[in-house]
C-alpha cells in the first residue's frame, strides 16, 4: 500500500499495516410524550485519520523531523493512499527514538477537506440531499398540522416559503402549548385539568414535529443555495 503525506512518501517499514479513518453522523433525537421520538440527521463529522509505522534507514531522523515540523507548522497537507484522498492537518505526531536508523511513530490527522466526497456530492448529490430532507419533513407533516404536499417543491422559492410557514406554525403551536399549560394550572375541576393535559400533549407533539420539519427544510434551503452558488 502506497501512502503519502505532504512531501513524505512512506516506504518499507514506514508503510502502516492499517489506517484508521471514518467518523460519525451528528444526530438530534427529540423525545416526545408517550415514548415517541423524532430523529434528525444534522451532518457528517469526520473522525481522525490515524496510522503508525517505523522510520528505518540512514534518513530516519530527517524523515521523522520533517513530519514533526509539519505538525508544528499546522499546515494543510494532502494525504493519499489507495483510493482515498484528503486534505489534513497533522494534529499529533509521536515518535520513539531508539536508534538513529530506527524510529517508530504514530500520526493522527484531522480532516479539513474530503475532495472525493465533495466531487460525489456535486449538483446531483445536492439534489438528492434536498429531496431526502423534504421527504423526511413530509413524513412528519401530519404530526405538525401540515400537508405532505407542502413539501414537494424543491426550489429556493418553494422551500423558502415552507420555512416561513413552518416558523409561523411553530409560533402558533407554542402559543397553544402555553395556553394549555395555563388551563392545567388554573383548572377548577378535574375534567378541565384532563382536557388541558390533552391539549398540552397535542401542542407539544406539534411543536416537536414542526421543529424537526423546520430543521429539514432549513437544511434543504442551505443546500439549494450551495447548489446555486
């Protein structure tokens, strides 16, 4: 496996047996009354790329010092191996001097850019993301007092109007929630209190659904803006 970082191409014992890469998806989970929940994907969070090897030979010290200098400078460097290519900053470089010709090391890199993913996520990718977000929002429409057909116009104007409508609906639901809580607190009879609790549960569910829908729609609007840029 050939691997290079900045101006250093790793060879022989320097080539790692494995490279740790990947990351996580930020997820927002909102728990509702009754045990239901809405889950919203917020975006990717790339993890650190980590690998180890052994500098070996007459230039082991110089090559180790070159990577330590890259760490100290904090420069964005290209990192490539197999079919992977990233732009990274060396966050940590740890080396163990054993002999002038034998220096084991571990490198940890923070991803600043993933050109391959950016290329895949071009205009077609953005359109797919927008469609998925609108579909996810439409799936929550009934709980938020909206119609699924409101989420079928993947344009800047259409989604922009949708975001505005959702903001207004959320404000109305928040008002209903406050009124329901007031009814519960001021209830003169058990029947009124029970009715108020039911109103609070309904309004709370609507507020959560509308917040999630607004999150999906707002992200779709941002992606549409990126695609138009």
